[in-house]
């Protein structure tokens, strides 16, 4: 349900990608994903993720499984998840 507190919105997802990129960069010296993080009016945005998820969100579809869009390896995900 969209009203659920645990629902992953596009805004929440953008914040997670921002922090994940920072954590991974700080730990490894490498970027977690190659897509640029842009500065928008309401915060930092990975435009490729925004474009793909805004449509899903507007249709009421859950966007929890969107991590694969950036082609992040399972190993790199584990590093980020362990630190977030």
C-alpha cells in the first residue's frame, strides 16, 4: 500500500542511493555505480533511477526491487548494506 510507512518512495530511494554511494566511496575509494548524482531542488537525485521509478510509483507499483537498474554487484551491495 502506498500509505504504508515502510513503502519505498522515489524520494526515499534517492536518499538511499546518495548515502550508499558515499559509504561505498569512503570505504573502497571506488564508486558503487557510475551514474552521476545531480543536485535538484528537493535534494540529490540519480536521474536514471528517477526516470525509471517515477513511472512505477505513479502507477502505484512498489519500487523496492530497483537496485538492479544500476547493475550493482551482489558483493558491492553486501558492503553497503553492512554499513548502512
